[in-house]
C-alpha cells in the first residue's frame, strides 16, 4: 500500500516524502507545482502533476494506486496574501479538501494526516497554547485551515474516516544533508530572510516592530525543526493505522524566541554581520505565540530532538549557503 502525499513538492511536503521513503514507505505525490519545486521531488516517489480540485484527476490517481492513507499539505499558506485573496484561499484550501474527502469516501481510503496551523487560534488567551483553547482566526488563511478541520471532522464521523490534524507553529530548518530545503518565491518567512541577508542577497533584515509587550519589544514565536515536525506526521500515520481515533495536536517547542534573538543566533551561527533595522509592525502579527506540545508527546510519543534555534538555523544555513539560489538553476552567460 502507498501513502499519498498532497503537496509533496513543497517545503514541508518534500521533507515528509524523504522521511517516508527513508522508512521504507511506498509514496505517491500529487502537486500542482504552483509553489512547489519539481527539483524537490524524490526520485523514488511516483509523481502526478495536477490539482486536488480536479475530481476526475484525483479519481484517476486513487484508481491507479493502492493508497491506504493521505498526508495533506496541498494548500496556500501565506497569512498576508490570504487577506488580499480570500476567495482564492477558500477555493484552493477548502474546496480542494472537499474534493479530496469525497474521493477518499468513494475509494474507501480511511486515514488522513492534515497540515494545520497555529493561525487557527488567532490572538491567544494565554501562552502556552493548548489544543483546548478557543479558535478565533484573525486571518483568512487561519479560517480556511479551521474550516478544513471541520470538513474532516464531520466527514470522518459520517464515513468512518480517521484523521489527525497537526497545528504547526513556526517551521524552519532543512534536511541535515541539505538535499532539500526552504525556497519560497517571494520569501516572507523570518529564518530564510535572515539567511538571505547573511548571504548578502538582501541589504538588511527589517524587524517588524519593537514596541510589542515582550522583553525586547519584538515578536516572540515558537520555532520547530522541519525534521522533527515531519517525525510527528509519521507517528500520526502509525497512530491512525493502529486504530487511533481522530484528534488535533499542536507542534511546537514550548519555548519562544524574539525576532532579535533569532537574528543574534544567526549572527553567531553564520559568523556574518546581518544588518537589521526596525520597521513598522506587520498587520495581523500577534505579539507572542508559544505552543504547548504536551499532548503530541503523550499521545503520539513525539520527541522533538532537533528543535533548538541553534540547530534550526545551522541546518537552514547549510541549505542556504550551499543553494544560494534555492532550486533555481543559475544560467551561466
Ligand atoms: N518578521 C520580521 N521581519 C521579516 C519577517 C518576519 O520581523 O522580514 C517577524 C514577524 O513579524 C513575526 C516573526 O518574524 O513576528 C515570524 O514571522 P514569519 O513570517 O516567519 O512567520 P509567522 O509567525 O507570521 O507565520 C508562520 C507561518 C504561518 C503560521 C504561523 C503560526 O508562516 O503559516 O507561523 O505561528 F500560521
């Protein structure tokens, strides 16, 4: 039987495919290559180029392949963009998931691991955030992910499907040997932006506000290493295959670091100056997001071993310094 990875050419999806293949799983990938990279595809995965909103296409893949579980990463995921293009986000994220679930029901595929987000919580009541806390997204992106979770909940109940939804905090880092890594166009995430400045590809990092209610005034986030994050997906897959019931888990480190602390650590890791200036606040940024991941540790047995900001930045730097242009080939004149 195969695991179907939707969005397996993206940053997080490609790391999942590599780890699944490391563990001896047969892997089928679907990606529309809108934000994913064909260079990030694993040579041993069976790849179908297409869009999950295309019901006939999905039906064909589920007919050809013996799929027993799905890991669903295929979604748009930028908070800022989602505020400008809400209908695009509902179409790709929510409608895409509806088509997927209908196809799973039709083909009697019973398990799905789902990529969700801390953005489902919105402004937290308090930190660390537990899965029991109120969900009041402050962005269209968070709202679509929360809606996708609800689609799963009701479909699972009606059709005997079990799902695990994993709410990620701030994912960063890269596979240790730098085979694959993070490459977004345009880049908006803090860690790659800092490392682009270290490489001289940007003049400076702009810190979005230093007047937050935090010790150094800059926003605090909870960073999790991509490889630890993927381990949780493999544990979730095993949990579902062995009869675990549908559930939701946070994935973070139970620790928060400020933007200034991230830049300082990157200066130490890279040995580069990394100029930084203070800019305006970015709309929609909560001041502090820190996860409680106790539930994932207790129920899934998750043990995030690589999740320190030093290790995250070291592995990310390994990828960025070896691949300064990401997956883009540089055409020599
Ligand atoms: N930041 C800067 N300068 C930059 C980029 C980011 O100061 O150039 C700051 C942001 O204001 C924020 C922090 O660095 O305080 C992290 O920003 P990111 O854009 O890297 O990540 P976000 O916290 O905005 O969002 C990420 C994911 C979302 C997810 C969220 C959950 O991109 O999909 O984590 O915590 F929902």
